[in-house]
């Protein structure tokens, strides 16, 4: 997934490099909001949860949680490519 993110994410999008676990956190640049991006991703047949429910303190609305434990490498590549396109379109739209 890390290679797919490096290949397909637009400038300004950042992500964690996990030392363990099953998730990568994607940090969205302003003006993108996780709720809107998750809605657009769903229209592209991607199910990506926003990060807010997973924070103990007040969330910022800028995070998406990407799971990689049960998905094949081919599906990860395809899904991250679609998500990258969703993000590029959202950034262009402002």
C-alpha cells in the first residue's frame, strides 16, 4: 500500500508508515475534508472510513483510515489509484 500511495497520491496528501497494525492514516490537505472525500470515494465504489471516530481527542476532520490486512495487492493498487483520482478531482474543484 505504501508504494501505491507514493505512486498515486497528489501533492499535499501525507500518510503514516505503520510499524505494526492493520491501518494507514491518510492526512488530507486543506481545503479537503474527510467526510466529503469519503462520500466521493463511496461513489467510486471505495469504502473508506473517516478518522474522526478513532480519535480520543477532538478530531480535525482531515484523516482517512486505510485498511490493508485483508485486501489483495492488486485490489490495493486499484483502490489507491481510484482514491488518488478522487482526491485530484476534489482538489481541482476547490
